[in-house]
């Protein structure tokens, strides 16, 4: 944490700030997502592409996209405490955290930090799974549970989920309980847009995409979003984007680095959106 504090001394405000969160201990099926942050950075800075977004934002410009490095966990504290504290520190410096996971369990402590600053936070959640189990395999903090914790603690005023195609009966009950807006893939329309009042946090689980576009995930589920559909929805957001996470990329399932390049593309478009809709 001290190293992070040193890095933040010269960072400009109201900029997207990358932070790697190499944590996958609460993955239920396969580990590997903790390996993702450096590979996403590598793809982002690859000479095979450039750092211009589709909106014409040059992310290679000085201070356009800041990098706070990877979070180093202190064994004396629970990992979630470390994650929450690191995100809170970025927010205290008026930065817009973009977390590179890691499994989806990290979204809960991230949003806990956001809850200190934003009384009314909206979440736009891309995923194949609702991640609303009250507990999964005996773990209430599993990567299958973060949005149950977020909603029961009232850390978000609105949650919109897209790409969903694996909803169980229990999770349908949770959707009803928490008043969540879900667009299941069987009802997807390419002209879908969502209007938000107030700041938006984007949580992007890579398995929300069809595995044809992003095979490097632990839980492949056919019939998902295309990269183009996801980017178009991100582009359609007009409310200020306060932060984001990109999670569940598992390099062990991505031998050709295809999913790493998709992560880099999403990162560019989300960072550009933050810069063009700076949240107060």
C-alpha cells in the first residue's frame, strides 16, 4: 500500500487509473484469473495496435491513462480489506479506478470503497452469470456471489445486467428480491440502450462475451454478446463513468492471446468513456 501511495503523489485528477488485482482465490471451478493483469497490459501496449479509442481519444497522451501497478497483498490483512483500501485511496485522489482482475469476487470490495464516495451508484454489469447466489459452495464471498453482497448492503441504487444466459431459480428469486434489471441474451436486441441518472460503474466479466470472441475464461457459455455489441453499449452510456473492472480473464484458457487483446480493446473504450464523461 505504501508503494501505491508513493505512485499517487504526481498523478493528475479525474483520470482513469489502472490497478491490477491478481486475486482468484474465490474462483469456484478453475484458478488462473490472477495471472491476467500483466497480460492485459502487454496486449494494451503491443506494437500490433495503438492506444487510440474509437472516439478519437489518444490514451498514449501524457496523463491520459495512469497505471498504479498491481496490488500487493499483505498476509496480515484479508485480501478484501486490501482491495477496498487501495480503491478508496485512488478515489481519495479523485482518480477513476479501472481494476484488472482477478475473479469477479473483487467487485464487492471495490464497490464497498465506491460506496464511501457515491451515495447513488449505478452498475452496468456484463456477464453470462448473474453472480447473485446468496452463497456458493459454502462461500458467501465466492465469485458467484458479489452482486448479492452489493445489493443487500445497498451499495448500488441500480443494477443493470446484460449478457445473462445461465440464471437459476434461486438467482431469479434474488433478481426479484433486489429489483435488478436483467437483459437475458434470449431477449437481446442490438438497439438496446440504458439511460442512467448519476455515476455509472462498469463491471465487465469476460464470459459475458460469446466464447467465440473470448475463449480465455473459466466458465465458457455459448450464445453470448459479440465484442461489437458490448462496445456499442458502452459507447451509448451518456452518464459519467466513475470506474470499472475487467474480470475473469483466465490466461490458462487463452493459448493464442485472443482474449487478452479483447481485454485491451475493452479497456481502451472504457477508459476513453471515463475521459469523455468525467464523474463528479
